[in-house]
């Protein structure tokens, strides 16, 4: 006869990870999408420049949007890089204490 197992008194098992899970993968996808949006701005700018007469107002708007996307992209990448480096340093320090 098989023993009867009861699960009612089992406590929650703690995670071995010392940090919460950040959405790094989602953030990488956003960075990729920003890159794609910047490529779209370039295509639109090329199209605007090939027309006569050139619509300078639209070209300026396209440049402003591209600059804003570039700033957001740099900030996002730098922040993720900083987080990843700090995690690596913490991990290496923790391994050194063992």
C-alpha cells in the first residue's frame, strides 16, 4: 500500500535568487522597436528629399523625432547596461565570499 502524502502544511519554498526578475527581455525588444522606428524616420526623410519641392517642415519634424528616438535609445541601452554590470559585480562579490 502506498503512503498517503499531505500537502496542506508545506511552506512556500524560497527562491534562491537574491533579486527580483526585471523585464530585461521586454526592454531589449523595446530597444529593437526604437531602432526600427529610427529606420522608418530615415526612409521617410529620404522620400521627402526625393520630392520637389522639398517639404522642409516635414523634414524638420522627421529629424526631431529621430533625435528624440536616438536619445531614448541611448538612455535605455545605458540603463540596461548599468543594471547588468551591477548584477555581475554583485554576483562576483558574492562568489568571492564563499
